[in-house]
């Protein structure tokens, strides 16, 4: 049984909320279809985030190909803050009303995942972070989750299809099941080394049966410099202090001259658990907290009708742009037709939002995934979690 929406259904507006169909019905009957400007912004970011990463735009624009819609937006992969209009859409209202649901759906989840990935990457302080979240969500969106985690700055993904679409090599070791079937960690490691291609790193799970440190030393003494790293994925009930376990492994490896053997940790990690592990650990596999990242609650509201300022209670009317000062990074949200926006520091501010689509034609060359990710990475050093 297949129940996920096809692209055709999404592009035909079939995943819309019924109330947009009702709106269409009423406005068509009343012969009202004015030119409307609507803006998309997040009133509040989730989990006390101070900033977020905007992503999902390259998928969103597909909704309006061959329409008469204009879109202006922050470039995909940009940092944004609460109450900043990341996207403005302009056109006849009935040309885009029913697309509000999928439009928000594309960017709310994507931006949530990219933001979480960026937070984890910052917390890892240069260590490798891999996306292991495929198993936590519907498989139809596996490549979606991994794309936006990758855009957010993580280094690789475990799911084979995601890696293919991102032009990466999928990354991972072996599951506990192989060690259980083989009956012993060392026996499995020897078989792994004998069977798998030389280019695949020798990274062995060390928490299936015995103590993580004792298993690590057994492996290192037998495989010697062939052992690239061990992975610790100890269940929460047996963890005690994971950072102490990692420290013990690191110190005893070093004491025996195995300084080149790395330590990877996975299982229930997020941006808050990494700093305590960083002194001993070389890389992380992060699953649930990426795939189930808090969504960014963008909303879309009309701010002008036929060029006249109008909006609902609790919002500010008028088409606006996000401006930034290139000297002090100060930001402001100001009406788009303002002649010159001056920063508090005195310098003239530049517009960050750019025309993306004019009458259904993409005006800005669509950036590929690596370019979008590079934009994110270039901003990470100015941010903290
Ligand atoms: Zn300034």
C-alpha cells in the first residue's frame, strides 16, 4: 500500500488544507481576485533558539513554475532570526492561495532539520557528524531529511539513497546483529577486515557483549594499525557516564601507543550532549534529534492588497526586506520602498532578501546542494548554540 503524496499531487495543490479550497470557492463566486503580497516569517523560534537556518527554497519554487507569481526570499542556507520575513510572495491571490500549505511544509521541516544540524556541527567543534536518522521517519522522506541535515553542515549520511542523491559515499560500520550472529566482537572485526574493501574504514562496534574499553584493547592489540576507530553505541540503561567511558578508552588506547585509533559515539545525542564528549571523541552519529528536529513554525500572512497596506491583528502591514550592516552585522526589517536604511553604527545597510522568481520564472540561478551548504558553513563560526 502506498499512501505518500506524489509530486504531481503536491504540485496540483492536492495536499492543501480544505479551508483554502473554501476560500477559493467564495472568492471566485464573489469575483474577487486582487494582487496580494504575503510574507512568511517565524514569530518565535522553537526551543529558545537564537537563530535558525533557512532551507527548503529550491523545492518550494517548484510549486510556482509556469505561474504568474513573484517571489523574493533570503538565499537558501542563510541564517535568520525571529520575525524576519524570509520570503515574500506576490501575485493574484487565487494563483497561490491553495499552495500555502505545501509552501510552508517545504520550508518548516527543512529549516528545522538544517538548524538542528548546524547546532550539532557547532557543538562538535570540528569533529565529524553523520546523519543516522533515516530509521526514525517515513522512508519516503529519507533523502529529504538527509539533504537538509547535510545543508545544515553535517559531514555525511548513513542512508544509501540519500548519499547517492547528495553525491557522497554512504557512511557506517556494522550493526550489532552481525556481532551477535558471529558470536564475538574480535571474530567479527577479523571477518570485517578480511571481507570489506580496503578503502572502507575499519570501525568496529565495541558495546555488544563486554566492557567497551576491554573490547577496544582486544581489537587494537589484534588488528594493530588496521583498526581505524571503535564505535560506542551503549544503551542508555548501561551508560552510566558516557564521557567517562570515552575518556577511559582514549587514555588506555594512548597508553598502549594506539593514538591513531579514533572513537565514534552514537545513540541519543544532540547539541547539548556533545561538549562533554568532545575531549575524547573524534566523531558522532546523530539520529533522532536530526530527523525529529523541532520544526520552524513559519506562517504566511497578507501584508498588502493591490498595493495598499493591510494585515491581520498582531502583524505589521507592508512589504518588507531584511537589511544587514556589512560593518557590524546589525540587522533590520524595513519597508521595501525605504530609500536608504542606516545602521546604528552609521553605515548604509544592504538588502539580504533577493528576487528569486518573476512571473513564474526563476531569476536567480538555483544553487546546488554543496553551494547552499557552503553558505551555511561560512556563517557557523559567528554563531553559538
Ligand atoms: Zn552597523
